C-alpha cells in the first residue's frame, strides 16, 4: 500500500464505523477519496486527509440512515418543556462591566462562509455595505472593539470562512490591524459533491475547480474548529466559552446576561430562540422528542405535517442560530467522536446538468449532545438578519439608530415591532435596490410595505401604515421627492415630477 493510502486508512482506523463492511458503494467512495488524497502536496496532505476522513464518516452515516432510519414519529413531537426554554427577562440583569472577568474567558465566532450571490453581490456576504457605507464585518469589529474598551478585556473575534470566502476575507481583515480586536480565521471543510445516481465523488482531482466541491453547512464548525488547532489554542489561553452567530445577524452582539447565565448555570450549550411570526414559519424550532431536547428543521418534518409545523400557535419559537457553547465540551465530544448531527441532503444540478447531492449539517442540531443544553427566549432585537434587500431596506432606514456598531430600534417608533416589507424582483439585487431609492424612506410609522414592478422612490419619502405599490407589466411608477404615503394603494402607471 502506498504512503498516502496508508495515511488515509490510518485516519479511518479511528472511525468506529470503519470496522463495518466497506464493500459496494462505501468501498468505491473510499477508493475515490484515497485517489484524491494521493494527489495532495505533502504540506497539505495531513489536513486534506483528515477532511476526507470526516467526509467518509459522514457519507457512511448517510448510507446507514438511508437503509435504517425511521421517519420522525410526529405523535412523539412535543413542544419543549418549560425548563428547556428559559425566559430572558427572568434572568439576573448584568452589564458589560459586571461580567468583565467572564469576558476574559469568552471568544466570539462568526459564521462567514456565505457569498452575497442571493443579493447579486460577488465575494463574501460580510463585505456587503449594510449601513452608512459600512459592511457586516465593519460593524462586527466595532462591536468587539467597544466591548473590549468598556470592559477592559480581550475578546477575540474568530471568522469561520469557507474556501469561497477565505481569500477575500483575508485581504479585508488586514485593514483592522490598528483596531483593538484580535482577529483569527480558519476554514470550514471542503467536501466533494457526489453524483446522485452512483454516489461516487464528482471531483477527480483535489484542485478547487468550480462546482466540484462544497462547504458542508455550519454544522461542520465543530470538526473544522478542532482540526484548525484553534480550539486547543483558545482552551490553553483560558477561554471557556464561544459565542457563535451568523455574520449577517446584526442583532447578535455579546450579551452579558446570557454570558453570566452560562457561568452560573453550568450549561454546556445555550441556544437563543425568539418568538415566531408569520415571517419565520420555516425556521427550525426546539422540541421535546422522546424526552430529549432537539432542534427540528422543516426538512425533517413529514410532508403531511409541514403545515402544522408552520403554524405559529403550535410552534411558537424558532432558532436564531445565536449559540453559546462550552469549548471543553466541544473538545470532549470531538475526541470521543460522539458528535452525530442530523444529515441534511441538499440536491443540486451542476452547470453541465449533472445531478449531485451535498451532505450538510446544522450547527444547532448539536444541542442534543451537550449536558444541560437548553434554549433562552430572547427579545426579537437579538435577531436582525439581512438575507434579502427587503431586510436591507429595514436596517438602512430610520427604524434603527446605530452606536458602536450596534443597531437599536429607534425609540421614536411607537410600537417596537418590525414592519413587514416585501420588495419584488426589480429590487432583488443590491445595485437595483440602491438605484431605486434616492434616500432611504422614513418608516417610523410603517406597518406593511409591498412594492412590485418598476418603481422608483425620490428623496425624503415617508411611508406610514399599510402601503402597497404595484407597477403593472411595462408600466413605471415614480414616487416624488417628499411624498407622504399613508395607508395608500398605488397601481398602474404614475409619473409625479418634482417642482
């Protein structure tokens, strides 16, 4: 056996499932992975071989699940027990200075593997300008810098990149060298797409050719974090907890109340959840299943019960993906290979028409593995994601004020709820969105906005109540400078000239 294959097989020897029959599909996949590892330069072989080991273990679980997995028994799905989801407002109040000793034991990790393609941008989503010319990453660094300054502490910022975002992010973070923030980065794994019909890996070379490889979802955080060496480094530096959140969630700041709770409760894992609205019907939720707390994603719900899952009355909370986790607990579970996250099978079609699947996992699904794990029902202000230009419309408006990189609901708004905003396809891309607003509208009294078609807003427009603007196909609507639309429906074609 050649050296590279011996190395790969040596990795697999630590996989408890490797003792099972490796013939058939699993054996063919193993052979393909060994061929990929054989091509890797010596300096990269150990890291790449470990990634292929992790992928192989995930793939074998996928095969086993297909054969043996029993469907979710909907009759056993219950809402979480009261002790499994605590109420934020019932926790002891704390401010940043009051938890300064605990902050010395904290690190902040942002999931930074996504691109801005959904909104028509090229490069990392964290580089999109979202407020006053500042990007997600700019605001995040400001938040950590303020935190370290106020509490006289040294909380590091860690970015989990993907192979899609690593190069650009590495260039961007150089500009923060003068800031009072230590920035560390590592890459999540790079897994091979597999053909739907044969289950054989699509790539024939380890090179990162477009469409061949994929980042396997944020559930890969645990293994890639450990493989990077940063997990051991942080523990050696005396860090005990890590706060994980999506880089595009502008509400996910370090919260002293929850940090204090982590320290006093001894919980190894806390998930922030918040009240579900009709805009959040597809979000994962915490449930009790056979007496165990679990994260239930919509992809796991039997088709006959999807509508039941979406009902706000039955499943009242959803996962914000703001997670507080014990570093030592992560290390224990990884070393014991006890982290078995539910597999999400994501089907794709490549540019040449090949049907492939991606095996992915969700970071929050690990809640079932940690001791004392539970949820905390937090205020909606902790969940402020920007997934679309409709979200971007909100965070750029006067609905929010900004201080030290943090967005807060404008106190001048009568009701502390977020308006429902639905912008049509003409606003989908960021550049198109920006070209249709001379300045962000004033929306302090807005409840609902729907805009479709070719619509352009002049400067200093005010929107109040429910506003619906529909430009018919081929028509154009101009909303003039200084217009005030209060409970208005505008349709057809309209040109209002400034004078």
